[in-house]
C-alpha cells in the first residue's frame, strides 16, 4: 500500500521491491493499492504489479504532521471523520478481495490505514522510510501496530535505532535501499543539456553542481543556494552552475517549497544565470550522469538518502550532509565528502575543494561507483526481501 504515486525515494524503493518479489518467486502476485494517482503506477504495471487507486479524500490527504490543532481545524473534524469512515470501508473491501499473505505498507499514512484494515491471517510489514520519533502522530501510532503482529523494515540502522527507542521490543529488519547499477550507467557529463533544461544560457566550460530532491523544505534547497552564493563571493569569476532538480510531489501542506519561492530565493541571492531549477525528471540516471558533482544538503538527519547512492552509482563525486542514516552510506574522503548538517559555510568549503581538485573528483567518482556496485546492487534484494517478509 503506497500513500503516494509520485517518484520519490520511497516509491523508487517500492519499484525495486516489486521487481524483487518476481525474482524471488515468479508466481508471486503483487498488487499495489495507491492512495493517489501518479507516474509510479505505470512503472509498477510495467513490472507486472496490478494497481488500484483509492484516492484518499482531500481532507485526509492534506492532513499531515504539520497541521495545526486549533479551532478552525477542529471544526472540520466531523467532515474529516465522515470522509474517513467511507474511505476505510472501501479500502478494507479492496484489500480483502485480494486477501494478501503480506500487506506491505510503504509510508506513514499507509502504515496507519494498513494497521486499521489488515485482514485476519494477513501479515503486516511496515516499511519505515523516515524517523518515527520526529513526527508526533507517527510516533504515537506506528509502534502500536506491533500489537497487530506487525513486522518492521527500516531503511537504515539509524531509522531502526530511532524506532527501537520508542518500542524496545522491536527488531526492525535493516534493509538499505538498492539501486539498479546497470541503469545508473557511467557516461559523459552534459552541461549544455542541464542549462537548457533549466532555461539558462549555454554554459562556458565549468562544473555543474546539482541537488536532486523533492521540494520538501528539509531537503536543503535553501542551504544549497546559500552555499552557492558564498561560493561565488569567494570565486566571482567561476563559471560553475548550480541546479536544483525535482518538484513538489507530495500533497502535505506547509512542508514544501513552491517553484516561485525558489525562483525568488535565487534572485534574492544574486544567483540569476548561475543557478536554475530543473523540473522533475523521470530519467534520473541521465541527470546524475550530466552533473559533475551531486550535492545532498538535507537540513535534518536523512533517513537513508537514496540519491547519494544513485550519484555514486553514476560515478559522480557526492557531497553529503552528514547526519542520520546517510552516514552509513559513505566513507568521508574515500567514497564521498561529508559536511556538517545545516552548515552552509562547511558545504561551501566542500564545493570549493571539488572545484579545485579534478583528481579528487575523479577518485571519489571511481571509488563511489565501485562501492555502490559492491554494497547497493539490486541483485542482493530478492533474498533480503524474502527474509524481511519472513518468507524463509
Ligand atoms: C524516504 C527518506 C529517504 C530515503 C527514501 C527511501 O524518502 O526520506 O531518506 O532515501 O525514503 O528509503
């Protein structure tokens, strides 16, 4: 059950899971109930999963951890309750019709809904892609699913430890994301394509730095732009370009940037012509290959940080905001460059370091690719998934 059908990290992970189910047992049938429409569904169907969309009523879809508990919101509660009741019934009927052996929930809203409607005899597998303790509602409800016999998968040791602090008896199965290391091919950079995609003039020879993320604020778009501004203060002549690649793909209110806001920030920081926005790209391997350097700049601890592994896989040096599960994914100075989470000056130092040192860029790219192939190849997933699902 997927709460979203955009193509963020958790959804890409779900695609790998569907692929892995088929590899593990070609007769296994996979069905995905998605709570929203979006590009994920077509990709799932291409992998042989049957999909059904049961759209979460708007009032529920917008209800996130950021919603304020005040009088105007409280007055909406009866309407929200009525919408929720009808929806739960439809969801329960749909899941019961398929009567799965395993109900795998791939995001917070689906954990809660899955826990409520899980049929008797179905095993609930809750896949934690985020820190549970950081969210008020989630930390109240998700541990309670253990009472319904839930098994837990965590996308990093950090996420598993965070969960165990809430539910010491839990033993989440740590399953790092994998990537298709054949898809993330090693290829030439393409600064002209990046500039055109961002609507900037053709670039002079120089590096392209990119941040690839959904528009959630904590992914650090603003930090990245501030570090870029500091970079040009130190290097006014540099012809480097800075790109933010992605879009607002989730529906929860208040938690993401709009394109206009980021455009304003680029203008305010004096980065026009030097920094640009590239809308969400389905072919993310092309983006990774086109860049010279991938930047990960999350301003909160990153649960896993899938783009980091994708960048390594494409043999690109990666600069990483070093907090959370992402710290498990690289060795500083060998397979990536870490910087202090939230510190624009420290990020700027790493940007300058890589602009200066082509040898270091090459070495990090090569070592990153070898490391990604050894540790994060998709081939290991079928066996690991079977064990996480308890299939023996
Ligand atoms: C979530 C996390 C991200 C992770 C992805 C896949 O989006 O925020 O860190 O890479 O899930 O597990």
